C-alpha cells in the first residue's frame, strides 16, 4: 500500500487564519506514498500501519540512501524502529529486511502511563525524551547526542488557550547557546500527526527534509520560526482538503529549495 506526501507551499498566516482550522479529532489517516519533486521518499503500509520507508534521495538518482522499518507491540504502538544508511536500488522497492543487515541503528520506544516517554538506542542509552503537560501535550522534547546524558538539545514549547504552539525555548548543553522565539503554525493537517496520535510514531528525520522543521506530535504544520525577532525558518504550503499537497522551504536567501510534492494513497 503506497501513498505520496503532499508538499507544503504557499499559504501565508493571514490566508491560513481565513481558511478555518482542523481540530485534532478531525484528523484522519491519509497515507503518504511518495514525496517527490525536490526529493524522493516512499512509504509502505500494511493493515493501516507504516511498515517501511525509503528516502534521502532525489528523483534523478537511481538509489535511496536511507531506510527505516517499524515493529509494533500488541497495542499497535511502535515498539522498535530500525534505521539504515545504505544504498537501496529504487528498482528493488521495499524488497529488504533491515533485521538481516549488519549495520543498523535500532531504537526502542519506551512507554509510561500509556504515553511515549523516551526512545533509547540498542545499547540502552537515551536518544530522545518527552515530557507532557496536564493536557497530554508534549511540552518538552529532549534529543541526546551519542547517548550522552550531558550532551543534548532541549526544546520547551508554550501553548495558548486554544492549544496552539506559540513559542519555544531551546538550549544546547554542549555550547550553552539558547534561543527563544515565536512559532507560527497553520490550522491544517500535519499528515504525520495521525501516526503519532494512534501509534506514537516519531517519523525518522533522515527520510525527508519536511521533518527538519515539522513536529510529529503536533497536529498542524509549522510555517515560521523566529529566533528572537529574526525569522529563522519559513515554509510555504499548498493544501488539498486541508492536507498539505506542496511543501516549499525557504532558506532565507541562502539557496533555493525545490518544492516537494506530496502524494497520498487515497
């Protein structure tokens, strides 16, 4: 079962405010089969679950350079994610089993009170941690480098009275650098949120550039991020039926990115 992710382009904050909002309860599964255009990434589904993914490539290259494979527990929550940085011929499709590879990163999902509390590496060292507020929203997300508990990047998120992320605070332990600023989001559907909400999946970031500045655990898409008063990130999104169809990231004058087209199974 395949589908293609749509690309985020073109809706400004003012346009977004006039287009209506989608609540988390209204978000249904739409299965991204492929992201193409500025990149090439594909996903495989089985019984409504993401089973495998291929990416880290462009449409004019014959190979993918990254893959993941997901295992689920009896509650259909993610149990383990296997990730590999290898060359995978596009003509072979999903004809691989990462359990048979020698060099694979294995991440175990750990739960507390029916919520994802952390992700750990095969050696048991922490890779990510999640802290929730009293409404069950992620208020703090910590990512560790090399499993070192003193070497991390920590994001703390602030929500408004409508449950919308409006600000963040970031600290890097190894440098002591901090950032604080506004986050501007749309009111449309983050297509990765359903899989977080139903299966606790944090989408592997190496598969698609879309995950660089989007959050699996937030129901909407990030349009702008500020570092203080300075614009640090901007995305333009086009939608079809409230789901992203085209995604274009602006590097604020550094270089041009080609838009990504997201295609869905249905």
